[in-house]
């Protein structure tokens, strides 16, 4: 039986402190087979490792979000590199650029430096990358293009929020788009167009929980258990069954992320 593969969640977030264990124990019955916990803050690195060591179905993406780029040191980069060698680390992420929360040129420069430093690690450690990009379409595309041209091990544009034209650029590079709750939003027309346009073979399911709960839970705490709502929205847009969406996105995720299993 095929099960939902959540490629991007933040179960280390304090929003889950009260009921993390009960919630994660309910995943299997809720049809959720595999979860990748993505590091965001620097202190999320150790928390992600703890989760992947405790739960057989949780894997990890190690990296630091652009929000914390200015707090990173050489030691942080060394730690990320070391954690890449953990048998359950499947990607470097989430890394990238966020100009929505950070408007200063100097901040952008630091974010770009740390993005590149972590892309270097992904290449050297032979892992896919997981990109966060907000209000930074052009700079992100330029950096990703440059890295892919010189050889990378695949990647995901997480919570894709740009136009169909930009989606085409990433799809042509053979990358995957992470699709979550936004595809169910009434004002999510741009993403709906992207999902209609992109081949199902390059889409992945993700929650980004505790954020971005799908309709009708918008604004509440999100969890992987809400992914069937995202599956339904994608199935409708693509004109395929929900079962097909679950199966193909699971195959995509395994193809991209689980090839490192024998490392
Ligand atoms: Ni995230």
C-alpha cells in the first residue's frame, strides 16, 4: 500500500511540545508513511537528529534557514557537514534566501554566502538540496542554476511560491517542487496554475507544519495528518485519482531522497 510522504515538516518546533509523541504515534493510522524533518533554526540541528533517531519513519534534512544566516559560523557549517553523514540524513535544508523578512542589502549578502556554503556541502556530501525562497526569485534562480550546471544531486524548491515561468526553469533543471497547504487556499490561484502545469513526476507533498495548514484549517497548527486535503486539491487540478497522487509523489520522494539509504 502506498502512503503519504511528507517531504518537509518541522516537528522540532515548540508548537508540538505538548503532544509531539501522541501526534507522531497517530501518523501511520492517518496514512502518513514517511516524514522528513527539515532543520530551520541552528538549534534545530540537534532536535532533528533526536527525532530521526527516535522514530523509524522520520528522516532529516540538515541545514540552516536564511532567517538564521547571520548567526552561522564556521562551526555551524562543520556541524552540518558532519550531520550529512548520519545514515538518516536525506538532504541539506532548508537553505536559501528570504527577502520578505530581511530587506537590507547586507543581510542579502550574508544569506547568499550561507546559501552557497550549504550548497557546496550538499554537492560534496552528495545529497539533494532543499530550498526556501521568498521574495527572492531572481537571486535564488541564479544561484541554483549555477550550482546545477556544475553538478548537484537533485533538489527541491520547497513551498514553491513563484510563477509558472519560474517553475518551468526549475522543472527544466530536473528539480522537484514541494506542494503544501497553499494549493487549497482560495487565493492560491498562482500555485494552482503551477500544479496544473508541472508534471506529477516532479511534485512532492509537504506540510511545512506547524505552518500553512490547508483549508478548512487555515491559520491553525498544521500537521502531516492534513495532507489528504492537499492530495485532494492536487488530484482535482491534475484530473487524476487521489491514490495516484499519493503513489506518484511517494515514488518521487523515494527516488530523490532514499537513494542514499545504502551510504
Ligand atoms: Ni519549512
